[in-house]
C-alpha cells in the first residue's frame, strides 16, 4: 500500500468538483491531522463513504467467534510446541487469514517505542512534516495521506509514512530523525520474526521449512506507519476502506484504541488490541502461491472520536524491487490432479501495478489473475 498512483483524477459521479477539493487537501500537505488541528467539527465531503460501507455489524457483543491467538514460545527448541504452532498457523491461515502472535520474540519495549515514535513524528511542527509530504514512488521514505487519494471513491481518515526497509534500506539520514533509531531496530526485529513466520507457514503447507524463504518471500520489507486522528463524525467515514493486502504477509503492530476488523463468515469481527501482541495476516501473493489454501481476507479500520490511533504495517513483498523478473504461480509441490492451478504465473510487478491502479475498492486484485 505504499505507492501513489499516476491515474487521472476524476470527479465523475459526484455532484461537486471533487477533484478541486482533493487537490486543495493534498496541496495543504498537512493531511487529516491538519484538519483536526484546525478544529473542524464536520468532515469534508471527500471523506464521506457510501453508507453501506460504514454500517456497523449488528451489535451482538458476545464472543461468537474466537479470534486465533498463537503462542510462539519455544517453537525453535521444542518439537511438540512447534508442531502445535504449525497446526494453529495452518488452521488460522485457512479459515481467518488472520491471527495474533504472542511470545514472538520482539521485545515489548521495541513495540511501545515504535508506536511512540510515530506519535512523535505527527506531533512535530507542521512545517517540518510538510517538507516530507510527497507522492513519489521512487523514494524510499515518503509521508502522505491516502496512497490512492485520486482514484478511490472516498478518502480515508488516515495519514501515513512509508519506509522501504529491505532489501536496500534508506540511508539513516533519509529517515525522520524522531523515529530513525526505532525504525531501524523495529525493522530488524520484524525481519527476524518474518523469517520465523515463513518457516512456520512453509511447514503448515506441508513444505520444507525453507521453501517460502527460498522463494524470496521474506526478502522485501516495507513499513507503513499509519496515523488515524480522532474523527468528529466517525459514522460517516473509515480509517481504511475494506481491502485485502497485496503482499505475502503483513505483520501489524496496533495500539490499544481498536478499530481493525476482519471479514469472517460475512461478519465484521474486531481484531482485539492486546498489549505485546502482533497481528499477522495472509496477503494476496501467499493466497496465489498456495493456490487458495491460505486466504487473503478483507479487513478495514473504523475511526473513533478517541484517538489518535497508531499502527505500523510491515509488508513482506518483492514488489519493492520492481525489476525482479521472478514469476510467482501456485507452488508445484502443492498441485495434483485434484488440485490444479487456479492462477497463472505473474511477476510481482504486474500484480502490484494492478493492485495500485485498482485502489481500495473492496474487490480482490487476485480475480484478475485467475485461470
Ligand atoms: C494495512 C492495514 C490496518 C491498520 O496497512 O494494510 O490494513 O490497523 N492496516 O492500520
Ligand atoms: Ni491491510
């Protein structure tokens, strides 16, 4: 979700000059936080979602579904614990496409400091942030509001900083100084956890532990720090519209505010904030190479009068090295007469171009590549 789009913006279908309002917002370079800091009490209409998108699920409040939480303690030392974790990862990846991990090895202090770093960045003087506000896909570090601002039907109540951390990290001085050290540390820890997760996911598919790593799934990491300011009219807009992720997996750190929901059995289910936990979800590329065994599931973020809410999405993908000629298709070892390939082979570049052009419109980018 990193890049900006090159599309021609449109006002078609709106009874106002949407393009001018989008441009005015973008050119202010102060993002959604700038609106909130200015004290607005009504949200600008560019943010208003069609009502069917913001409807809350029926207030049942009970725990009809138990969101999967997987304990990674001792998975490298104890074969029984490992088998249990592999089984749980398989089950969650096949049904929810989402799970939370605890005892994952990333120190709680690193998680806390990472969230704090994002808050520090946004608490800076607007003039400092404006200098970094830029829509340029070729940069490794950018700050912007809504990567698909000009192509989506409604802007999201969210500002973001994207940093491409692997395989070629930016020069430290390219990173905002208020979160430079913690970004480097958090990235290192996330890479380590990613390696471990791709091992578990490979075994969960019945493959050798290195299979997904050998396919370079763990090589590229982009970190997007999201900042969701408090919203005066939360029922009219969304923090992030319904979408599935266009990568292999996402490792998501969220604070305690809540708002992330996953679509499970046709219902929006809260992904419960839990101190010290990380949320893992399967992206489209892993669904594709697993031939639909693991599910890339749609999710969204509701906004809140309380806030800001802060999250950091670590995206494992090779889409960041656009020249990679490597083709990804359903893994041969998983195919059989009963399980024939459901997708054609594609480069991540081809996939990413389609994902970005399409924007977060609620449909799956995978459909385009289905056989
Ligand atoms: C994403 C995403 C959720 C969140 O970045 O793809 O779904 O809680 N983020 O910010
Ligand atoms: Ni997502």
